[in-house]
């Protein structure tokens, strides 16, 4: 009986925070939940020892995740978008060396597919023959490393890379 009371109190507490939702049916049928990436990245910019950028949302894209992750044990801000085509793309920013940061993406094997130039910046592209392994693009800007990973097209990777390079670092108060 006491366990039931605790479960009800916990469910009520979580429900009132607005940090969760429930949609009947498969996840594909629910709307994309939009997050306030701007506010999260402003918090992250204050805490990081490197410049944090928040790219402008490409038209039709929805930011659906913003959080702090780690790269080699160091904090790293992460923002993710659902594209207008329903694909997913995320950006991780870190001051860790690029080679170490790339090892931290996940445990999946990828092979280097060459480089792609966006606005004069070289991005290394990594892909896998495995169906469920996301592509990765990575660039070293000197003061920060950008790592993009996702399920979208090269055009969408290019769009977000362009928007990120055009974004000014978030000022620290």
C-alpha cells in the first residue's frame, strides 16, 4: 500500500513539471516535441571553457533535444534537430582533440569517406555500411571541435554545418 502511495505521488510530481508527455500509438504518430535550445545553450556557454555556438534553425527543422553530455569525461553541449524530412541531426561541441572526440561518438565502426568543404572549413566525413549507424561529420575550428551525427542527407548536414559556422559564439555574461 505504501508503495502505491509513493508511485502516485511520484507520478503527480513528474506530471506537473511539464518535462514529460504521453502520446498514444507509435512514436512516429506523435508531434515532434520542441525544446528551448537557446536557453540551454546559454547556460552551457557560461560553463564551458570554449566558445559555444547555437546555429539558426534551418527552415522547417525543430530542435527536439538540448543537453549536456561528456566527451572523454569533459562536459560537452549537445543540440539535436528533427529535419523537415523527418530525419535527425545533432551537434556536439567540445574542446577535446578531434581524434579523441571522434572515438567518443559511440561504439560503432565507421570508415573515413574523405572531406567536405563548407564555407571554407574542411569537415571529415565518416560513414558505415551498417544500416543503423549514423553518419558523422567533424571539424576542428581551433578553439572548438564540432561533431555532427545523424540520419539525414548530405545537403542537410551541409545546411547545419553552414548555419553553425555562421553563428557567433554565445556571449558569456
